[in-house]
C-alpha cells in the first residue's frame, strides 16, 4: 500500500516549526530529510525514523518495523499528533545522522 499525500502533509505540518524539512517521493512512499540528512520516511502511512541512539532514548518503547520487505528495521513513531515532540525528535537525531552521500557526476 502506498502512502497518501494527505498523511505526508499532516506530518509535514506537524514539523513545520523546523527549518529545512524536505521530502522526496520514492516508489509510492516518501523519504524525509532534515537539513539535507535522511531522518526517516513515510511508509504505508506510518512515520518511521532511523534507529539512532537519540531516537531510542526519546522513544524507548518504540517498536521496530520494516519500511518495506528487505529493508533494515526502523523505529515507528506513534506520537505523530505531538508536533513539539516530533520537532524535538528530529533535532535530537540530527547530530547522529550521517552526512548525505555525494552523487557521482553522470558521464
């Protein structure tokens, strides 16, 4: 099942207090970026974030779920109705997120 644009817009509204939040559509789902770094995504209308130490600390009981078959587990964010929490979560994760990979120029 692909994610709906209405759920994407709902999540983006919840984190609208943060600067530089972007998304990219990817095979019916959405990858979320915070300051150019992948923080997580929306998969089957679920907000999943990378399992960083900061995320685990803020959501110690968060279940791990697969965004899609064959992928690495991510943490399910259940408090999607709490915009302040989501903003704090993304901010706490930012220092731990890897820098974006540089793309090779096309030949």
